[in-house]
């Protein structure tokens, strides 16, 4: 190891934090361009309506107005609509039914918050005031907001989908699975709702679009997790400009959780409209209300799930049917979430010979639904872990031991649902979690709680997830419109400092630290002589961005490859300078030595010589020290672990408190344990949010979003978390075999694992089979009342 | 937010005159309800009359029998007042549970009582302690003050100047916060005076704060937690929304009343 204090495996303090916590970050809204104007989007107040007419005459004359654009302007300019980059084929072989998604509504609005017109003015206030003067005549149509009702509804959200069904997808062997159920000794059935969530990144979305009339090129500053993907989509599908005439910059971004992967109407409109106002830049900064209404939401599944077991209690089959709401339009990666990121994880950590999953994806008159921290895997884990827990209870088996008996125990393990697990030791994580949580003394704690009028419960979640979705050829065969590799460039400067240009994008993950740790490890340089450059399509050669916990597993792998090339090149330079054979040059701790001699050169000296070119033949060795790499992984990586949650429920009010939480995760080798722990804690916080607090509610009658602010949408607060001394984190390690650093992904695990752990604990505490998320005091109290009544 | 004229009068007389003159004028005594509604475009007054510059508009006076709090006194001042903590500790505790720190430093007792938000905390204390609300015109008993959702006995232009709370023998406040907004999903303020008279003020449960007379009757006979919780509250006139059903709120009233009795000091 080059440097135990700042290399791989060290809990290095985050290099970027001083800048962020002292208010020196540079976010999109912090950027102001010369002659900048401001955009305000007029949004639909209706869940579903035709647009009969839009009269902008009065608004256009309002003070400060520079321009107003509506759907017709977009259509006249032949600007393409928003796309879904993943095509799903239905069971019957038919294609996905994608309705049109213009960046400004054309003839129809389909959810409250849909974009109707944009007003561009000298100030934000002027734009907003003028927007109120636009007269839109709507023909209000009936709407459907409930996923469960969409296919039976007479309301038709899109012409292409008569029953509002986007696709009917299936995975697994239906016949074999049905046979397993026929022969089952015991079947556990559950109806499950996975509640709709609103991401609420701390920084709302924002964009500045500008057109340079001299070079005839566009620049878009935007809050994106993947600026190169944004450039690709805006070029290739919206047809705004070819890629070399469009620069996309995603500067500091304040959280994404998936919601900033997608290409949104607002950013496309800002960059498009700039040309139509003579090239003046246009800034839009969404407010919190707009974030609630128009950021892509997450989850929203209605599921029927069944587990079959033989007489010995061995799991023999699983059958799942899910209705997944995708909202009013198909967002960028929406179709992949309830399919290949969901059905493929249904085997959980268990050896299940027969699995069949069927998914009906439906349109509803709600905000689009797309990937949100975990994306499909939290929904799958919730199904698997609620089913397994319930089955264990029905069979009167200890839920930990039932799981242990059912675990996959040898690797690689091919599941019946595509995934091939490469490595793991699920029993080890379970053992560690049981010990850390002192499971054997749970009964004592339960009795203590009872003395205080509290019902104590314990819940397990043995999750598995798949990160670094790959390889590109495989995802392409499943419908992906892109490859899922990553790229990196390593520039060593003549004095030996290092710039890493990465296609990954940091928006809270701490890449400026962890990526630098890899450079320290590999080149032996000081961590302060390394900088990480990301988020600019003019600087970084290419990239796929950050989501699905892929930056470590895929992004760092690309950097690692480029660093290997640097080392190889530097060895050749060092050999030439030290007049020896390359084979005799060794590189360790930042120093090149020649075997069997006392000759040595520091990394910085070699870098300088590489640029001087004085001491080697430049026709044999190219001048300079700069390398690039693309990396396409051989397989997903499979983080897994066991989380155990203990709750206390107040009998009188139904208020649930998480009194103890143990998370044991296997992420392979850790680059920066402190950052990994932070990711687990943050992920668990979001998972607790889903289980206890958060839930988007649309009003059935009006189609309005009732949870449109923090007054009604309950974001997790510190007080909702277990106290830090009762929030235990542990790690096991089975290094990933397809990754040279042996690492897996850690960004989403907490959000994936926590919801079933919490709900299993509550149902255990109050003695019910099912309870809906979020398990608010009202929900829990109501369930207890029903339970009491049933017992009477 | 629309433009408006901003006034900072030095007397209640000047304030009332401005109110009369303004086309759609509003008093502001902290602004923590008014300003958010204006930002959301739900209110657009032509004139804002900020009452906080009125002379002698804030301050706390504690006598042997009562606590008098002038209208412009902030929640933070009430929560941290040594005299109130001694005289009616439950009142100081309650004020310390309103909103967050920022809100407590700006929000005032007069503003809260005049606004009569069905989920605000002060109305339960006013009813639970039998307060008298003093205005620039008269004195009004709390029992006759809260008349409906955001509705009070205040006449147009009338300004609250102080709230007087009789000091009880013992009292306590219990609040079950709305999980999201942290307003009272239901809040109960219980007191018992030297003669044994019990008052139970309830907020957050109905369109306006009210007294739970059934629980008062039970507690008058037997001032115990069990006596309070054994009263079954009718849910008929209580609110149902996405955070709580009427039945759940009815349950909370007895549960919280019981806890208040147990905690009363």
C-alpha cells in the first residue's frame, strides 16, 4: 500500500466538503451569464385536459417580457419530444406503447404540473407575473391517478395505449412456476403496495441555456447526474444541434437520488429557446413546489406476490404480478425500472428454482415515475423480504433461520431470472448481524418495552442488489438504448500532479476524495496533487454518468485501467532515462527503481522527463504522460447484506420509534469506509422515510397532488432515525471477482434494505400480517384497532 | 408575491386607522402564517400593518393570581421566561413546542391567538386555562373568543393587546404533532384550579379549538389519568384528513388528556 493514510481503505476526510459547507460550491443557480434572461413555466392546473386555445397577447405586452413559447412553437421548429431510452417488449411480442412527450404540451395536458408555456423575461418576477396573464382555455377530461385502477379505467391517457397499459412484460418460466405452486405444501400470499415517493434533492433542478450566434453552438448548464447522456439525447432525439455544437455542463449538483438522471422539458426548452431570443442565455431555477409536481417520482407499485414451499419448508417457487405506474409520460429510463431492475432481483439471497414475474406498466395522470435511489431493487427486495418473513411466521420458524436455510450457498449461482450471482457469503452477514443486534436477547428487551406500554418488534431484511448494470452488449439485448460502460482520462502534468477526467458525476458521493485515493494507491503521489474533473462534455472525453451505484464499480474501474496505462508508459520513460531494460524497472510507492541497482527516479521526475523528451528517442516513445480508457464490466456487481430493525410501537397512538438498527453489508473491498458508512446511513434514512413517513398522495377526485409541500409530505428528520449508538454498521467482505479492486456498489443498499426491515418489525410488534407504507401513527393505530376487533 | 405597502405604526390607534384606510389591509404580528400564504399567492393584501413596532406591545407580567402576556411577546420569550416557568410551567413548555427556533423568535402570542389556526397551540392553552383576551377595545373570555376555523370574536380592525392567564393549581400540555408539518395533529391543555375546577382545551382536532367538557366532568370527579382516558370522545364533529381520521383524533384527545393529567404540576 502506497499511503495508509490517504490510499485505498483509508477513511480520508472528504476533500470537497470544506468548499460545500462554507457556501463556496458552484451550483447551476450560482452561475450568471452576460445578458441572462429568466424563464417561468406555466403548468397545467388540471390532471387531464385538452388545450382548446392559448392566448398570450396580453402577456407578451407585460413589462420585461422577452419571449413566450408554447407547444405550437416547438412543433413548428420540429424540436423532438422527450424519449424513453429503454424499450420493453411485451409478453405477446408487441413493442412498448410510448405516447408523445413534447417539451411543451401540444393539444393536451396529462398531469398537474405538465408544461404548457414558457415565459422569458428580464427578471424572474416579471416572467412569473406575465405567465399569470396567459389565458389558457382547457377542456377538462376525467382522469385516473391510481395505478390499480388504470387498466380498468375509461380514461385514456395516451391514444397509443387503449387500456393505459404501456407494456405487459414477463420474466421466468411460467409453466414450471405454476407447477411448483400446484405441488406446494404451503403457499404464502401477500398483497403489497410500494408507495410513491418524491425524491426532493436538496438543490432543486435548474438550467441555463445559451446559444452563441458566432459559433452557432449551444451551451447548457444543468443539474444533471449524466451530462454526456443529456448531450446525446438532446442532440440525437430532440435534434437541437449535433453533439459538437452542444456543450453540457453539470457543475456542482446538490443531490440527485436518480431524479437528475433524466432529461427534462425545462432544460431542453431553455437551451432551445435561447436561439429564438437572439442568443441571450435563459436561466430557470425550479422552486420546491415545482420539484414536488414535476420531478420524476419513484416506486408506485401494486403487487400480488406468492411463495411456494414444500413439506420440508424449502422454497420451491415464487409468483409475482405487479402493476407499475409510470405516470403520464415515459421518463428517460422509466421502462427499465419495473422490469430489468426489478424482476431480475426476485430471487433475493435465496435458492429459488422457479420464479415467474409479470408486470403491467400503466399510464396514470400523475408526474412521470422513474429511477429513485435503488430503482426497482427496493421494490423487488420489499416483495421478497416481506414474503419470506411472512412465510417463516406462517411456518412457525425463526425468520433468521428460515432465511439461512433458504440462502444461496455456492457461487457462481445462476438464478431463474437472468442474474448470475458471482460471489457472496450470506450466512456470514446474517451471523454478524445477529451478534451485533444481540438477537438472542430480544425477548428480554421486548419484556422491558412492554413494561413501558410499548410493543417491541424485530424485523429482518436480507437484501441483494445489482449495481454497475452491465455488460453493454447484454443490456443492449434487453432493450437499453445506450451502452453502460464508463470512460476516464488521466493527465499527468510535467511536475507530477495528476488530473483525472471522469465520465462519472459526483453530486454528493465524494468522488473528489475516493477517486483521488485510488490515484494515491496506484501512483504513490500526494492526495493533494490529484484533482478530479467531471461534469463538462467539453473537458471529459465521454461518459455515462452516476446512478445505480456504478461510479465505484464501473467509473473507478475505467480510471484504474487508465492508471495502469500510465504506469506502463512511465516505466518505459524511466527505463530510457535510467538506461535500463523496461523489464527491470519496478514501480512501488511512487518510485521507479532498476532491479539490482541503486538507480531510482521519483514519479514526478519521470513525468517531467516524459514531457522534456531530452533523454529518450521520441520516435520510439511518444512525448507526454496522458492515457485514456473505456471500461465495460463483465457482469453486474452484487452487494448484499442483512439488516435488522427493532421498533417500539406506542399502543395508545400507534407512533413507531426505531429503537435499534443493525446494518451488515458486503460491498467487497471498501475504498473509503467513512464515506461508505455515510452512504449506508443516508440510504437507511431514506428507507426509513419510505417505511414510516413518505408517501405521495394524489386526490382521486381532483387529480391534484395533495402532498405538494413539506407541510404534508413527510421528509425524514434526524429525530426519526435511531440514535447513533443504536445504529450499528458492520461489514463482511467477499471481493467482487470481476473487478480488479474487488469492490461493489454501496450507494443504494440502505434504501433497498431498510423498508422491509422496518415493516417486518412493525408487523411483528403489533401482530398483523400486512401494513401499508408509510406506516404512519394513523395507519399503525388503525391496524391495531382492526386487530383488536378481530380478536374480540 | 405581489407588491404591498408596508407600515410600522407606533400606536394601536395609528394601526387601526391604517387598517381602516387600506383597501385590503392585514395586521402582521410575526408573519409566520401570513408571509407563507402571500408567497404562495394565496393572499395578496394591499397593506401590511406590522404591529411589532407599537410601543409597550410586548412584555410579561406575573402576579400572584395571573400571568399577563402582551400581544407582541414572542414564543421564545414565553418559553424561556423564568416567571412563567414558575407560575404556569405548562404554558412555557407549550410555547417551546411551537414551530422551530426561527418561528419561535418571530411568532407572537397575539398573532397566534388572532389567527386562530385550528392546529395552533395557543388556543388550547387559552381554553385550558380560561384566559382573557384583551384588545384595544375590550376584554373577551377565551370561551367566547374562538368561533370557527380561522375565525374569532374580533371585530374588523380590533387588535389584541394582551392575553391574561389565571394561574392554576396544576396544569400540563400534551401535543401529538402532525408527522409532516409538526403542527398539532391534536393538542390538549389540562388545568385544575385551587377550587378543583378542571378545564381541558383541545386544538388540532376540529375546525376550531374547543373544550372537552366530557373529560372535564370526569376529571372534576376524579382527577386521574385513568379517569380521562376512560372517556370516549365522539368523533362526529372532528376532522378527517390524510394524516388523521376523526376516530384517530378522538382517541388522541383522551390519550393526551390522560397523559396531561399524569404530567400535571
